C-alpha cells in the first residue's frame, strides 16, 4: 500500500490565503472571508502549503494513493537457489518495481515518487549497479518525479513532427532539471528524421542510437524478451 502526505488544515488558520496563492495544483479553494478548502484529488503532496503557512495551521496526514508491486525476473542461466537463499540478489537478473494509482486518483506524481523511493531503498539493500526508471511519455508531474536526481536520461523519440515537438519539450525539461540526456530514435527508418535531428542540434546534441522498425523486435517485445537478446541491434 502506498501513502502520501496531504494537507489537513487545523483550527489556528487565520484565513490569510498564503497557502491558496502558493499551491500550483489549484488544490486549495478559499471563498472570501472563509477558511480554505483542500481538494485532495488535485493535491500532489508537494508540501508547499504547510511550509509557507505563517500560523503552522496545516499538518500533513497520510492518505492511501495506490499500491506498489515487486516482481523478481530471474536470469534463466543463473544457478537455481534453494528456498533458504531466496531472495539472494546474487541469483537475480532484475527486480521490477511497479506502482498502481488508486482508482480515480487525479494526481499520480506522488505514486511515482513513492514507487521510486521504494526502488531506491531496494537498490541500496541489494547494492545494485544500476537503477532504471521507465516513465510515461510527456513532461507532466509523474515524468518530472521520475527524472529528479537521475544521472542520465534517454529521450526516446520517433521520426515525425510530433516526435520532434515532444523531444524539444523533454530536452528542455531535462536541461532545467540538470539531467544529462541522450537521444534514441525509434523506428528510425519509417519517417523523416530531419526535424528530430534539427531539434537535437538546437540543444547541441545528436541522435545517439537509431533503432529501425523491425517485425523481429515487435515479436520479441510481445514475448517479453529484451532487445539485448537480438544481438544485431545492440552493437
Ligand atoms: S496559509 Fe495557513 S493561515 Fe493562511 S489561509 Fe492557509 S492555512 Fe490559513
Ligand atoms: S501539498 Fe502542495 S499540491 Fe497539495 S495542497 Fe499543498 S501546496 Fe497544493
């Protein structure tokens, strides 16, 4: 179960409206002369309102926002451990951590943040070499939550005008977050890649890797296989 801190206003509120003006999610509503009302569905749990409140009238309270799942994907070539050895990271290939938002939740950024926290703790426990975050497409809150504090981001795009437009947005976001970024062009042979290359140049970057459209890749993907199993695409 995942929990997130959301604001719970207390009696000492002086109706100053500072929290309303601070909240970027429009999660606080205040009618003239009335106490503020918090709309938890819009709240990202960022904590800005309880930080700025001059009367310490807002306290965070835990609310269920979703669930986290931990899946073990074992390397079939590794030694099979006996029961007492599980879970021994020596015998694993990957730990896959996923999160599901509670039905009807408007703001899913906190779910990503909590799943990421869980994955980071797991990685520390297992002394993992790498941790990979796969985000949704776009530049909205869940993507920002996933990118925060990453060492490197791969911006995966396609050779279309929309691909170039979205690439521009994500490269701008990574620049603001100071996350080093590399560009991967998917289905590189299907469209016109000049717009994507132009966008890359405007950030003094280049397309690092092109992945062609391939029925073989689609079939491998549908069987849950990694691209690295198709050696000719991974050099
Ligand atoms: S900032 Fe604090 S005191 Fe001001 S309206 Fe919000 S809860 Fe009330
Ligand atoms: S925690 Fe952040 S998003 Fe939620 S009400 Fe406060 S300022 Fe708005």
